[in-house]
C-alpha cells in the first residue's frame, strides 16, 4: 500500500478511562461523567475519517483526562500547566480538583510512559514515513469545541471577546512554539498558502452542511457584534477560540516540509451537547468534512 502524505491526528475523541486510572480521580461518578461530556471531542473519530490509502489516522485511545497528548510533556514549555491542565491534569474545566497534586506527580511518569509517549512515537513514525515517501507531510489536527466557553478558557486567554464569540469552524495554526525550537518562527508549519487552502476548504464544507446546521459561511465571525456568554456566530476564524496545530517535537521548528493545520468544529453543528446524541444531519455533515479534508490534502 502506498504511504499517504497526510496524517489525521484525533487526540481528544475518546472518553475511555482505565479502571486503575479512575482511582486517581477525586470526582464522583456523576461529576466525572459531566467532565467527560464537556471535555471530550465527541464523534470526531467519525467526522474526520478517510480511508487508510488517503490518510493515516492516529487516534489517542483514552480520554485526555488520563493524559493529554496535545500538551508538551515538559511542564516548563506548557502554558496550560498554570491552570492544572498540562500533560497530566490536576484540575477540571471548572477549576475543581481532578487529582491530588502529590499523587499526580507520583503517577505522571507512568502515565506518560503508558499512553503519551507511545502515541507520539506512532505520530512521529507516520510523519517520518510520509517524508520518506513524498518529501512532505501534512498533519491535520482534528478537534471540536463546545458552543459555550468553559471557565478555564477565560483564565488562559487575555481576550475575552475571542472566548465568547465562537465561530462555526476554528482553523488553528502553529503560532505557539516551545522555547528550545532552534530557528523557528510562528507560522512556519502553516504557511500562507495552507491557511488559504484551509479557509477555502472549510468555507466549502459549511456551504455543504445539512439544513439546520451551520449558518451562512459568508457571515464571518468578525462581523458579530452582539455580546453574551457563548455567543455562537457563523463563519470561520483563525486561532479562535483555540490556537495552534500539533507538530511532532522532533520536527517542530526545524523541518519546513512538515505542514500542520488544526480544524475544530463547533459541537452544536452536529450533536446535542447535553445528551451527546448526533443530530439528524450528522451523516451529511460528516460527508462535508471528508470532502473538505480531501480538498485540503489534494
């Protein structure tokens, strides 16, 4: 089989919490279920799905509450450590204790060795294979986000407007880099041409979205003026409400042939956020996402 040049990275779609890790959590079953409901990128494994001959899919097998593969393992490089949501979470999305800090420190290395590092090894191997076969690699970081902001978002963003006004689609670029990147600059893995192609593909995706889903893509997030908690607006925004696009650490800031972009869908486009159930137009939405991925990869 030909090695694809594209990788679909799906890091937050699982709600699985192994029984031994469950014992580390301070939440009761109801509160844990609520936190999983809020923090899981539900159904993204099905939405961002292409055949193996078109893209390699690398999906994290457990919940981000177990350990988050999107965070830097080095606490000094990870800004989310400030709110207890680094590679190993100690706080919930509302700021309540998730793990005892001392126990989290004791368990940290075991969790990274068991889940985080094997996942990144697979991602790095897929990137190396694409570079060997094609001389280039595109990583699409596949996410969703809630239609209403969670409390932790206000703590890590200096721009309240960008947290409140939530576009239908967020396109993330590699704006954040670790301090040890050798000669990097913000955006080197998401060049201007890739930003343009991603915007075109996502606009076409919204245009294909089933009735009752996404609003008119011609009405952009920047045109919204109404205030209110969780103001959902139409259109596409770059790096809002979330920024960045994952690049494997060995290539971050040093390998320009590795391109990366994050695509995040607002969850109310395709699911009932209270129950987790898919909306009636889910299959049509998934088809629109796949068409956008194919356009982006091509």
